[in-house]
């Protein structure tokens, strides 16, 4: 019975990490596009600015989400027991960074809108 509970906890942590990655990336993508509709707002990240200018912002974000889920998932499936926290720290950290960018963008949008 302990194994079923442990597997369930690992599954929830895995789902949580992938959800944070996806929500952060999606939030940053949407808030960036909304922010760029304002005349006084612009993208300061030169790489992201180039991606937006070339229409590659969405495809690159999709690749990041797919790889950010696929690579840890494969490593998680083939790794030894107990390493899931280390493996799943990348999607969580990356998702939190992107959620922070989303929050920053929303603050800028609200400042411009008011």
C-alpha cells in the first residue's frame, strides 16, 4: 500500500511541475503579446524581441514546453527511485521564472491601461 501512495505523490508532483511550466510559458506569451499592443511598451529582451519580430515566439515557446515536459518525463521514468524532486525542479523553476515575467508584464499593462 505504501508504494501506491508514494507513486501517487510522485505523480502529483510531476503533474504540478508540468502545469507550472505550461502556465508560466502561456502566461508570459499572452501577456507579452497584449503588452506589445501598447505604444509605450516594448520587449527589452533582444532574443525574445527577435523571435517576436520573426513570428517565431509561439513555435519556440511550444518547443520549450514540449521539451520541458518530455525530457524530465523520460528521465523520471528511467531514473532510480527518489530522484523525482531533482528531475522535476527544472520545469518548476522555469515555470516560476516565466510566471514572474507574466506578473511583470501584467503590471506594465495595468500601468498603461490606467
